[in-house]
């Protein structure tokens, strides 16, 4: 599951025709930090996972590979 998460991060970024620099700027981290996360070299902090999920309009569970449903959870 862990490897799936890193592949999913890269795939969702590429599916949206975005660069690592664009994503890192959108979630307010350095491109280098994002690159480490995408390659699985550093653990992604929950705060960053939440920002990425919001940016992509999906759920953290989707990014983590816990579900294949890309739609975000409904807000209460």
C-alpha cells in the first residue's frame, strides 16, 4: 500500500499535466520536499496530505491508496 501511495501521487500529478514545482507551490512546500515525498524518500506529514487532497479535490484515502474512488467524501 505504501508504494501505491507514491505512485498515485505521481500519477495524479501527471494526469493533471502538472510539474512538481507547480504542486509544491500550490501546497506551500519546496519542490525538493515534494520530490522526496513522491519518490517515497520522506514520510508525507498529514498536513501536506490534506493540502494535496484539497488541491486535487479528492480524499486523503485516495492519495494513500486505501480506496480507488477519486471523488472526495461529502462535506457535512
